[in-house]
């Protein structure tokens, strides 16, 4: 009986706490919206013509994103300000593309929304200019003429997406929320050309946007890593360069235990759907063990591709002559830097963006190979990962 009463009391407390939190959240949101509405009313009275003739600016505290909107219709600009400011965005609006490009020189924006049909400078020209001056900014076309042709044309010159007018308040809110999520995810996936030599347990602490190499680990030209044991055996896995650019690993094809291999023979295969990358053995010897745990849970590679994420263990036969061909420390870092540059050039040559919303070859990102077609995938695999060690 006592236990039952305790459970009922606990349930009542939980419901009351949840209700109180919900009510408090609504009060806070109401207060924020009132503050944003006040900011909207006050800011529109200020004069910003010294920066741009038609500029209207509304700033809010801790904005979700900073947006510049370009349209020759005042009613559209009014809608953008009223709708998006109340949702927590800082919004600048101007009526010409030339004014927008001038503001880009002195202000930071996350997004530029530009009308497709404008008299002096149309939306396509604005997209081209923005992506040339500030390729980090996402550009979205506003159009009342939403056809496949105009959308494709805009995407080709670097636009992220397009929104069709007239739009309802909820349609615009939902569109911008989605664009913010897409931008955030893309930025999180972008890789910086930074390579860090780490020590101890540091590989787990390296920022996900950087490449890492544990101190003491050897790196082969085909981006296998090798760790030496005192008994003459070696553990082999894929390094951080390979894992990050390949991205998702659906499965592994492991070598047979007992197989005798020469350096350069096929060792294991990384699978992503129907695509394959065959990694070759960095050293000669007999395969003594394979990591079945990694095969069953390839998601472990998303934490780090080193340490316990080895793929096979080999009893080396010619380590004295083969180890000098591998890279360690600064020479391994130089190999990474060289291949980062070569891979960026490869992406640019294919005409494929590193990720959605970017110009071709603009930045490396996690899973960059996923943007390639089958023939380009095979070419990248051969050039960077399947070559003899």
C-alpha cells in the first residue's frame, strides 16, 4: 500500500513539474517574442541609409542566423522582416543587388535571400557575385516563377535552394528552419586542412573537423595505419584521412586467418552500399587475427579509426626492409597534407561539390566520396587508397 502511494505521489510530482516547465517555457517564449516585436518597431525607425540607400535593419539578441534579403518589392521585404525577426533572426533588407554586395564587404551573414527577377541586377548575377566574394554564405533564390529550369540554373551557380512566392508565414518559417539545419549539418561535416599528431588517449579529443595521427603509429601511402608489437606482429587499420573522406562504412570484408600475403596484396575491403575500396597490405606476413568485433559494429570507426579499431593482425616477415617505407610523425603529417591538397584538386576536377550547397571543390567534408558517381568513386579509390603500399 505504502509503495503504491509513493508511486502515485511521484507521478503527481512528475506531472506537476512537467506542467510547470511547460508553462515557464511558454512564458519565456512569449517574452522573447514581445522583445523581438519591440525591436522590430524601434529598429525600423532608425536611419541606415549611410550604409545603403534602402537598407532596413532589425537585430535581435543571440540570433538563430543573420539574414540579408534582396527584393525590389517592398511588401516582400516587409514580410521577411516581420516573420523572421519574431522567430529570432537578425534581418537586413535592401532593394538592389548592388546594395547587397556592398553590405557583404562589411557585415557577416549566414544567408542571402535574393529575388530572381530584378531590373538592374537579377538573382542569378547576385548568386554568382555572393559566391565569388563570400563563398561561405548560403544563397537562396526568391521566385514567383519556380520552374525546374530556373531552379537548376540557380543551383549551377551556387544557390543552396529556392523559395516560391507568395508564401505563408508558416511556409517561410519552416523553409528557413530547414535551411538553418542543413547549413549547420554541412558546417559540422566540413574538414579543415589541419593534421595533428596526438599522444596517449588524445585521438578521441581531436576536433571532429580535423585529421589526427597518433604518435608512434606508422602510415602507409594507401592510408593504412600500422602499429608494431614487441613480438614482431603488427596491427593494421584505416587511418583518419581514409575514414573521414569515405564517411559511412556499411560493412567490412576481412582477410582469412592464416593467409600469407606480400606487401601490396589485397588485405581488406571497405563497403558502402554496393561500392568497394580494396586496401592492400602495408607489410608482408601471415594474417594471425582479424577484428570480428569491428566487423559487427563498424560504427566504432566513427569515434576513432585507431586504437582498438584495428582490422587485422599480421605476423611480419620482412619488417626490417618494409617499415622504412612507412611514414611516422612529421613525415606522416606531410603525407596527409599532400593528399588533402591532392584530394581537394581531385574534387574540383570532377566538378562535384564537397557537400550540398557549395561550389565544386570548395571544401573537404566528412563523406566527400559519397558525392561522387561510381566511376569517380573507383578513380578516387585507386588514386588514394588502393595503390600499392
